[in-house]
């Protein structure tokens, strides 16, 4: 029957299992079906004779099924005969139920016992168990409906209750069989795999000696290749034992240490670490014990009385027979790289120093014409740094005021008035108030300074830090309210660098003496700047000034 078709991969095994379990279930069913005649005698004695005839007829049929199973091809009929026995047993109990009052009788529980006890013992799928259980319920339901008056009232309630229990038992049994079937198929696969493994081992047994020899030859060849590669690596590779002693070291490692590998093996590897780095190396070994690996750690080897070698260390813990905390280290000579880094750093420092000297020198060309001693430039740079570092802490300005941005800003802040070199002395040094023409000439220093720095940047053939200097020189006289010069920019359209330097420049001008005015106190300058917030100055920059005014006072005193 297609319904009882076993999975193709394991058809023979499942048929054999069906045969074994069907025989067991039929014999046990026969015994228990007869034993339950005692229940007939105790609970429904008037029907004992009839029920006994039912039970004996069922047992006779089951015995015929058992005889058929013993004949050739019986394993193929086992599922069908077992299903027939289950349905016949259901019919027998249903007939007893009809005699005892139909749906009002609790004898139907015997069918539930058959489902719960018999179906799980069979190698059925969940679907097959569900169908078989449903057929048993239909046999019970049809028999009782045909053998008793139509149910009404309390009988309908009992029918609903009986059906509920049937459904629960059938569903639970089907789910159980689904899981058991998966387990069974897994076991069959495992058994098949074991049989295959036994067959393979049996095949290997005949030529085991040749196979072992071939494997040993391959291992010897692989070991030779590994040793060649191990010794050819241009890194120091060393295996350390539990006590930190050298177990093995490659040829390059011996050359790096200036010793033969045989003279290094057995010695504590810490002897070859620079004394200043030995505590650090001990920490590396502790990390290896805890974390299992380290990467890219730099330290120095002591390879001679006066020779230190910079190396980069990577390592991992190694589990070897016998236990113990072994570890393998790979150390790469980075002496040349470190020397190049030191030279590059020194070159950068020299370039930065030269750049600062050049910029300060360039800025002082304009300042010396104005009679300033140069302290003005140092104060502007200090004020700019104070404001920029405060604003960098604010989320809205953090992205455009990185550490490098602040350094460039402070460096270029001194170039704010570089355009004054193009202003005539008659205007620049005039002690009295300027007329309109002179004022226009003075205001041209913003454009002159921007043009000069633009030309310098163009000559450098790159986007250099001078770009920020251009912004400062051109826009540091713009006002937040748009009434500044030379372009009349307003608000955030003014570059942040120019807004910062604008306040720093005004504060220094207010607190410095001029031919036309005495120096204002810090408190006076503070009131003026605070009153210009949102008009002349960016409110955020004013807030930075007010939050750091003590630093302004200190910077003023330090560059008086």
C-alpha cells in the first residue's frame, strides 16, 4: 500500500523493523485483549459471555495474521496486517461500547490505550500515525452511531468529550511518531555509516602495512618541506617551553641573535631581550597564557654588548603533548623601519618648525610697520587656541575643529593682518582718525592679504594650510550681522576660523594702548565684547570667550 511506503533509502531496514515490532505488538495485544476479559467479568457480568466471544474472535484473527507473517514476504505485509489488527480491535471495542450504552460507556478508553500503546511502537511517520489514529476514531464513531439511537442532549456532550480525547491522543501520538521517525532515520543512517566504516576498515586491513609506509613517507616529506620553510623565513621564529626556555629556533633567528641555533636552544629567551624591556616581555607571556595570542607588539632584542635590534613580536600559545605553557613567537626586525620613522619624524618636526618660523617672520613684516613688538602675534595665537579648544568640545563644531585643524588655525591666525604690508605708511601710521578714502585704503588690507597668501599657495602647487590663512586674512573683519567688510557676509557664511580670530583681534586691540586711545581693562573689554554678541561677533564664539576669560587674562599677562 502506498500509505505504508517506507523511505527509499531505508526500505529494507524499516520493513524488517515493522516485521519485528508487528509480531511483538500482535502477541502483546493478544495477551492484553484476553486479560481485559477480567474487566468484563467484574464490571459488566451480564455481557461477559458476549464480550468473551468478541475477544476470542479477535484473538483468532490476530493468530492468523501472525501465521501469515511467518511466511515468505511477510515483512512486506506487516504494516497492512498491523493496521488491520488495530482497526479490528477498534471495531471489537466499539461493539462492546454499543452494548454498554454507546457514547455513555467509558469502554472506548480501550481504543485510546491501543492508540497510545500500539502506534508509538511501530516505525510509522507522523502522517501515517495521524491517518491510522483518525481511521480508528471513524470506526468507533461509525459503529456507535449505527448501533445506538441518534445522540441528543447529554450523549452529544459525551460524544464531544470522547472526540476531544481521541483528537488529543491522536495528535500527541502523531507528533511523537514524527520525532521518533526522525530519530529512527538518524539511527539507521548512523548504523549504515558504521557498516560502511567497517567495510572500509576491512579493505584497509589487507594492505595496512603499505598504507602506513606510504603515510610515513608523506609525513617525512612534509616535515622536510616544513623545516626548509621554517629555516628560510626571514623572521626570528622561536618555540618557548613552559619555563621560557628556547626549545627550537630557526636559522635566521640564530643569525639575528649572532649565535648558532644549537647554542641558543635551552637558554631562557629573556636573556636576549633588552634589559629595559624584560618586564614588558614578562607581561607578554602572561597575555599569551590568558588570551592565547598577541599581535604587533614592539620591543628590543639585546644581540650584543652595544647592539639593540627593534623587533615586532606576534605569538600564540601552543598545546603540545606533555602539557605546559608552550608558545611560539615570531619576531620581525624593524630596525630599518624604526630608523626611517625617526628620520621622518625629525624631518616633519624640522618642517613644522621652519614653517612656523617662516609664518611668524612673514606676519612680523606687517606688524613691525605698525610699530608692534611682535607680542601681539603671540597673544592672537594664544587667544585663538583658547577659543578653538573650547569650541572643539561642542558637538556642532567638533567635526571642523580636529586637533590638526586647531594647530593650522593657531599657526595661520598670525597672518590676519599680513595685507597691511600693502597699506601706505601715511595711512597705516596715521595717529589721528582716518578719513573715508584712508579708511577704504586700510580696509583693502583684507583683500591684499588674501591675494598674497593665495599666490603663495599656488606657487606651492598644493592645498596647503595657507588656505585657512586666506580665509582669516580676508574675512576677519566681517560681522555676524552682515555689516562688516570686505564682502558683507553674515552669520555662518563667515568661515569659523575668521569668526574666532575676529574676536581674538578685537580683544587684543581693546586691551592694548594705541596712539589714539589708552588700553582698556579686561572687564571693560569683556563688557564691550558681550554687548556685541549677535551683532559683531558669533554668539558661540562670545560664549567661548566668556567661559574661558580667565585663560585670556593669563595669556595676556604671559605675552605682555
